[in-house]
C-alpha cells in the first residue's frame, strides 16, 4: 500500500514551488493509480531497447469500470 504522507513529502521536495492544493491533487491521483490502472506486459521493440539500455519501464492500461 502506498503511504500518502510519503507521496506528499516526495512531491513537495520535487516541486518546491507548488501550492498545497496542487500537491494534494497530485497525491490523490497517485493514490488512485492501483484502483484505476493495471500493469500489462508489452512486446514493443522500442520499449525493449530502452529496457536494455537500463530504463525501468511499466506499461499500464486503464481498467474497465
């Protein structure tokens, strides 16, 4: 489970000029990701090249309501 306070702390450090409502909205969006999105596997050549180059990739799709 994602800790909301940790998410807000990270967002405040990453975006020091952001207003509290912006931080709260971003945290709400991040907290809702597991409910709305699911990770899927993808066999796409470009993603494969990026992964081989060291990038960490996740492919997500919106879940059906």
